């Protein structure tokens, strides 16, 4: 994303360390739990888990759960367990995602798929899903088990639909939103919902937290897809146009195919007709997409979801945790990696 796309109000945004200040001790305990939960007498599982759960991720999903629980005054211990479990599910989904996409790089490092091979990666992803559901039985809140089960199924459904639509240049905007709602936004939403349940939210409060998480997750994924066109490899930790090389049709491309003139549209379809043409014509594809307002349109859509996410927080009393949730929405919108 370039500076022209980012609202001036976001130019002084805080970084995650500032946003997480009120839950830093909780997050440290979550990190400890991730290490404990992923440890195993199986040396291979232990080796890969150590590689996976290094403290280098944004930990947005666990942070959402913690912030939503604290927003409602939660003082128990279940938030550490459940926050670690949503990160387990997220990690499992990334492992399977990289296998499907044949991705070699994740966060600037070798993916599990590239380092240990697809067979081991599939088994490890399955292991993390099953381990999550087993550990969820320790929660004092039975609803949490149902939410984690349902969300895992939703995320897999989204992944399956996206894979089935791979390379489909007729994919529409609404279909794209439905895919990312299941694949990405569902876990954001579930994290907030679980935090609300722990904090004994009223039905209205729980509904607002669910809506906040879903809109934040939509913002996150749309920006992620935008950065595939507008970011740089050093910040992203992966090559630009990675989605394109994996056959993923995202909003900048959908907009271009629907809004651009006949000549550019036909040229773009020709370039995208097979992986070899797309790989060789990356620079031309990028030029066409950047020339017609697709990136600005994509950012505008992300901004709309971000605004909605912040609006849902208005029913909660002003507090440091509510402010952190609002700032997190701004951070997700303006992030560059």
C-alpha cells in the first residue's frame, strides 16, 4: 500500500507493542502455554513445534480474545488456555494453506511444507487441530468447545471453496467476500466471541464482539490481498503476486476484470490463462491492475469494514481495552506487512 492510499489520520498509528500494553503479561503467559502445549515426546513434533511457535507472529487472534475478555472485566484463568488454542488453530490452518498453495516461504522463513515436506506437514496440521479440540475440554465453558469445532470446519470450508475457485476469472466480489469471511474472518470473530463468553457478555454485547471480530478479519484479509500487489518482498517475507502464482483470485484482480476496458481485460485474461504466462507477465499484470484504481478501490473496501468494526465498540464503556481494540482496527487497516 502506498502513502497515497493511507488516510492521514493513520500516519501516527501505534505499533502492536503499544496496543498490547494492557495485556502484555497475559500474552507472555500465552507464549508459555504455546510452548507447553506443543511440546511432545516425539522428537519430530517437538522440533517442528519449536520452529513454528517462535515469538515472531503478530498474535492478533489471541490478543483479540484477551482484550475482549478484559473489556468485560474478566478475572479468571481460562483466557490463557483459550487464547493459546485459537493460535493453535490459526497455525494449523497456515500449515495446510502452504501445502495447498505449494508455498515455500512463510513470514520470511521456510514454510513447514518446504522444510519437512507435504506428508509431515499434513500430519502436523491435523495434530494441531486435534490437540486443540482435546485441550479445549479443559475449559470451564462448554460453549468454547462448540465454537472452536464450528470455526475449524468453517475455515476448512473456506479453504476448499477457494481451492475449487482457483484460477476462476469469473469469481465475483460477493463470492470473494464469502470465502474470506469463512477462511479468515471466522477465527477473528470466534476469538472475540470466546473473550465475550469468558467475560459473561450479554447477548447484545456478545453480538457486538462477534461483529467487531468479523469486520476486523475482513479488513485484515483484504489488506493482505492488497499487499500482494502493493507491498514489497522484504516487508511481506514472501514474493509479491504470490497469490496470483497460486491461482488465487483476489479483490484487486476481480475489480480490474470487471471495471477495466475491453482491451486491458482481454490482455489480462490472456496473461492469466495459464501459470507460465502469468509468471512471465507479472510486471505487465501489476501495471494493468495499478493503472485503473483497483488498489484504491480495494483499500476503500477494507476501510469500510474497519469503520464498521470500530462502530460496534461504541456500546461498551470507555476503557483502555476498548481503546486498544479501536487502535487494533486502525493498525490492521494501515499495516504494510
